[in-house]
């Protein structure tokens, strides 16, 4: 699943994504920490790994392993 960073708070390491279907999805610090990233920018294109229930497991930058 892919989307765009709508909000990101570096202090809490959490934010929201605007998915390609127009829906918004929140992610927490755990999902950001699993990504190995240090920062996300508003408008940045990302993909996510999601749990079967839909919770975000990890935020990834497309094309970067």
C-alpha cells in the first residue's frame, strides 16, 4: 500500500498518511522506528507494511530496501 506523508511529528515519531484511495491512516512511533529512517517530510511518498487488521507495521520509502 502506498501514500503520502500528511503529518509527521519528529518529537513523537508518529504521523498520518494520505493513502492513494484518499483515506487517512495514522502510524505510531513503533512503525516509524521499525523503518530505520531518521525523518519523514510532509508530502514524501511512502509505502507501508500493514498488519492483517490494518495497523501500520512499518513505513518505507519506495525503492529503498
